[in-house]
C-alpha cells in the first residue's frame, strides 16, 4: 500500500474498541463490510443498474409493497420527513403529528420549518399512541391532510401499534407518513395491507449497514399529489426519483453505492436465513433477552407493557443514579450502549440497542457486565 501511513493514522482513531449496543450506527455484518470494499465504478454502468433494480425488488418484497415504489435517497432517514411534507402538503397546510418522544418532535419541527402547520397529539415518554385518541384527534381536526407516526420511537423504546393506527388514518382518508428509521428491518411492515402512503428507514439501524442511505416505500397517491405540487425542490423530488428508477435504473444524483451494495447483501442474508419471519424473530428474541435481563437486575424499562420495541430498550436507572454514568462505566468495560435521549428522560435512562451484527453470546456478556456496573454504581 503506497500510502499505508495515512491509513494507519486514521485507523488509530477509529479502530474498533467496543462491542456495540447503540441506537445507531450499529455494528455491520462482515459480509457487508467486505462488499463495501469493492473498487468504485460509474453509477450509470450496467453493473450498478443491475444491483439497483435488484435492491428495489428485494426491498419491495421485504416491505410487502407491491403497490408502492421503492425510493433510495443518498441521505439520512430524516430527509424523507422533509420529502413527505414538501411533496404533498401545500404551504400553510396542516399535518397531525403524533409525538411519543424526541423523533416525533423532530417530525413536528420539519413540518413547521417547511411552512406547514403541525397539529400535535403528544404522550408522555414511554407511552404509545392509542387508536381511540388518534380517532378523536382526527375528528377534532378534519382539515389536516396527513398524519405522521413514529413506528418505533428510538428515544423511548416504544413500538407504536401501527396496523391499528393506520386503520384509523385510512378511515379518515388522510395521507399516512411513517417514520420507521429504527423499525425497518427489525419490525414487521406490510405497506400494502396497512394502507401506508410513505414509510422510510435508514441503512444504519436494523439492516446493519453503515449510514448514508435512506429507503422508503411510496404510494401512488403520493406521486399523484406530488406531480402537481409547487416548490417541492429538486433533490427530494419524489416523482423525479420514480422516473429515474424506471428510465435510468438509478437515482438523479450519485447514490451511496457501497451502502446499496451492503443493503443488497443483507437482503440476501435474510433470504438465506429463511426469510423475513426468521429474521424478525431473531430481533424479537434479542430484545426479549435484554428486557428480561435488565428486569432480573431490578431495573425497569420505560416502555409501557405490550408496546416494547424489538430493536432498542430504554432502561430506567435506580434513584440517585444517572444514565450517563452507566453509559460511561460500560464504555470503560468495552461496551458501547446509548445515552438517554430526550427532554425529561435523558438523565433518568440509558438505552440498549440490539440492531445490526451481534450474537446472543454478546448480549449475555453485555448483561453480565451491566449487572456488575449497576451494583458498583449503587455503592
């Protein structure tokens, strides 16, 4: 290697030091890292087009979106919040934003930053949106044009009852935008059956791929509205991406090719594992193991019973202890968890992610160390 010293200098800073139980980015599958080492070539070459089309097909199958269009953005998942708003809601239009944590609040900020009005249905941290409350909110605000739902709230470890909520939204004939950033790849999504209009996720969460790629399934209804929408911009113009899927077998601007290669590998891994059901079952077992482990230590989880996330657990620390102290002490032992996140719960919680590449033995080792850390900090 001609410039090996340059590599070594950077590697010394970023080399792996911890077993990751983070909220994302997460540890990546070795097969993903290997494919991402492939030398780059033109994103207009036939080889890229083949992978692009194949990735769209595999994602469509995984999300059960035969009636939707798969869109790949060279961005974080948050870009789809903005795209959903700018492509479908006219300036000054109203959106009902459901909030159960920090990322629901982000959707509200995006709505308002783009000159639209956010009507909120908000819950205290740890609670999920209830269908009857959503129904009542829509009856009180019949002029909203869309509803946003955070499927899996990363800050609180709560999984919203999306099928039931989607049914309510459809009964009121509103557009449904779903933030599935920490859910996609870890929780079931049935795009067609549930009547979703736009659901988006990110590569660096449950798919176990490095950050830089956002994916979404988008309904035909969204495209029909977007075609006529003024001032939706260029970079996040959804109809333009749909057109490029069909005519160029690619994206309007340069895509993050290594991440797309990595995602394609993960989708193949899922297939070889036995399919979607087996893959999601793995995530359910991981999260259950973590919840049972922390409860055996006398700790509680923030999520209300029956709404626990399959990908991340927010743990409430004992009185007199800070979540950040748990995080820092575990880091000293070689385990990177996630700090508490969000107003009112940042100091009272820490989070354990179970996304990406890990084994059940890794989880057991982490829990054994966590038990010791909790006892140390109590003294």
